[in-house]
């Protein structure tokens, strides 16, 4: 039987980004005994506003780079665990300029692992289902922990590389690690470069939403709070050295999601533009999360996608000041790419 791990002081890297900040909210709201140190470089994707409402005695923000080993030496002693979210996370950016992805996702993970080795601290590595490549639209299969790695984009290849480093450091040096690979998240605080927030904010701004390629590509959507609860369960109850896939049975084609957004916002379901496809665009992701459910008793709470989408739309409508500053520059970048 596995003895539950009960961390009191954790470091969350990338805790000012979309999923990292949602995880920090989840920990503060559900685990009053835990203090969180957020380590975040505050790139274009990191926003301290995401955690500004949380009590200062529960959450401390340290602005810095995960590649800075001297900073890690200063920071890590006194903590029980690192939950590693920090990454360059957007596929389109990785196609235009891969180098920052190599640096943060590969070198950054290497630097963290070396510190984890030095201080013998528990480490959870947050990864993505994209490391498995894609599935055909009509393939009955879903990804499992046994699916071979076959990443397609510069982004997913750097995430796959970082997973490999974690596995090698665990086996060679006996580190106490776990890895999770999750499907597409949606919810509050997601940058307007990503599919769902981009379309919602385009509609608010009176622009037409933009759909890549044929719109048939399928993503397996999970509400971000469900990702947070799964990561918490893996950190505290997961078996050391194991990988767990996280998903909520939320497969939908992009055109289906876009039409749901348009209808929910009172627009005609065909009121969008077809734009240039993403090079190497993965067709379909689908997660079989039965290992996580069976071993750790996890299950998602937000399985009504239409309701989650409405809540997300409401959040962007009510929090225009949060996304306004990033919107124009994001759209200029897309326009330069014909998207
Ligand atoms: P995001 O781009 O919204 O946030 C990334 C955060 O990391 C930002 O706050 C940024 O400032 C910080 N950061 C970047 N480089 C850094 C560095 N060198 N040092 C310190 N901080 C740095 O990303 P996200 O969508 O929240 O994704 C978080 C993690 O979850 C990533 O590892 C990603 O691969 C993984 N993931 C994302 C999804 C998804 O749907 N978005 C799904 C599965 C897994
Ligand atoms: O599967 C998990 C991954 O999900 C994470 O690892 C990544 O960090 C995260 O960004 C996300 O990757 P995707 O590439 O699937 O997400 P994105 O929001 O960029 O796009 C979702 C789908 O929508 C994809 O098929 C491309 C399409 N798309 C995207 C944009 C921005 C459009 O059709 N139009 C758009 O304007």
C-alpha cells in the first residue's frame, strides 16, 4: 500500500500561466495546510494578476527563470515538492520560432532535475498528450500510458524530450518523480492566442472567428480545474516513477466547438472565416484516463462541456481588462501568418 505524501511547502513553476495559476487557486481553496511558492519568468504568457487575489501568507511569487541554477539553489531548500508547469506552450509559436521551446522546455527541465537530484525533493512533471502524436479521425483507439511517443511539432517534441529526461533521471538517479500527460484544457486565464479564448474575444471585438484547415481536427477538452485535481492526486497518491494520463472524455471537432461558441454568444453558427492550416496540424487527440481513475479514484467534476464553455465565455466577457492588452499584438501575429 502506498503511504500518501503530505506536502506543506510546494514550488509551482509557471504558476502565473493559464493552468499553473488555476492549480495554485485549486491548492489554496482546497488544501489550507499548504504554502505555495510560484516560480515564474513572466514571459508574454505569464500574468501576476492571475494569482493576485490569493492571500499573501499562502502564496509567494518569485520572478525568475527555471534555467537559473543559482536561483534554484536559493529557492528549493525548505520545500517538499516541485510541480513543474512552466513551459513555452503554444504550437503556432513553436513553428515560427522553436528556440525558446528548446531552452525552457528542455534545458529548463534539465536544470530542475539536477536541482531535484541535489536536494532530493519530490517532483511532478506536467506534460501533454501531444507527445503521442495524433490519431486518425476514424481510429477507435485512444492514447494510453503504453502508446509510443511520436511528437509532430517543435513544441510537442520538446515536451516529449523533457518527459524522456524525467524518466532517465528517475531510473539513473532514483529521483522521486511522476509524470502526467493531459489533453486540451479550457477555462479562465487562458491566453488569447489559444483556440477557445481567441474565438470568444474575436466575437466580443466584432471580428470573425478563425478556423484552421477543414475544422475537422478533434481535441479532447477538459475543464482546467479537473486537471488541477488530477495533478494534486498524482502528487500526493501517485506511485513514484509512474506516468498517468489525464482526460475527461471530451472529444469534439474544432468546428463543433466554434459553432457552440458562436451560438452561445448569439451569433450565426456560420459567421466565421476559414484560414490557412497549421503546418503538420495534428488530426485528433483522445485520452484513455482509466489508469488514473482506477488507481487513484480520480474523476472529473466538470463533464458538461456546454456549461463549462458558457462559464468560460462569461469570464472573458467580465474580465476584458485582463486580456485586452494582449489581444491586438496576438492578432497582428496571426495576420502575418495568414491565420
Ligand atoms: P502558459 O503558456 O499559459 O503558461 C506558461 C507559464 O510558464 C507562464 O506563466 C510563463 O511566464 C512561464 N514560463 C515560461 N518560461 C519560463 C521559464 N523559463 N522560467 C519560468 N517560468 C517560465 O501555459 P499553460 O497552457 O498554462 O501550460 C502549462 C503546462 O501545462 C505546460 O507545461 C504545458 O505543456 C502543459 N499542458 C498544457 C495543456 C493546455 O491545454 N494548455 C494541456 C496539457 C499540458
Ligand atoms: O493537447 C494538449 C495541448 O493543447 C497542450 O499541450 C498545448 O500547450 C495547448 O496549447 C493545446 O495545443 P493545441 O495546439 O491543441 O491548442 P490550440 O488552442 O492552439 O488549438 C486547438 C485547435 O484549434 C487546434 O486543432 C488548432 C485549432 N485552431 C487554433 C487557433 C488558435 C483554429 O482552428 N483556429 C485558431 O485560431
